[in-house]
């Protein structure tokens, strides 16, 4: 089951990235981005729920802290363990908070530039905290399970 949830989580990252980019382009070009923003919001929160499940019940995340002798102190010394236990989840939660704030502001009629700024910062956070295949020790395949 964990493998299937991990594959779904990885697949949804592409939905989040594509809809985030589409929303940014639409906002910058002055088009109505409410529909793509709603799809972005739903896919981001779905990815978050799957990720939180994996963090607390999977092999990475909280299990790394719990099962490491020395606990958090030792996890913070190891780059790969720190990425999964702290950096990935923190960055992604912040990105989803920014996506949520941006969507709410867009829905309430705020300037497109304001929402685009929230979305651009979220995009940077997501891109920096994704386990890209070329990242040593933490890389994951582009499309795992396919």
C-alpha cells in the first residue's frame, strides 16, 4: 500500500507543478485563472494529505527521527535524513500555505500580481525541495512506478 501511495504522491507532484505554472502564466497574461487555481489547490492539498501519511507512517520522515540512535541531533547531521525528516515537509507545507493564501486572495478579487507573487514563491519552494533524480542521496525517478 505504501508503494502505491508513494507513486500517487509522485504523480500528483506533476499535476501541482503543471497547474501552478499554468496559473502563473494565466495571472501574468491577465486571463482568468480561477479554474486552474482551484485545480491547483485541490491537487496540492491531496498531495499534502498523502505526504503527511507517508511522513508519519512511512519509512522516511518521522521514522528516521524515531529509529535513529541520537534522535533529531543525529538526523540533522546527515544530509539525506535531514532532507526527508525536516526540509522536504517544511518547504512543502509552506508552499501549500502560500498556494492556499493565493487562491483565497484570487477568489476575493485581489490583484493578479499579488496572487502571482504567492504562486511564484510557492513554485520556488517546491522546486527546491523536490527529490529530483540528479540529487545525490535523495533522488527519486521522474515517473516512479511507470
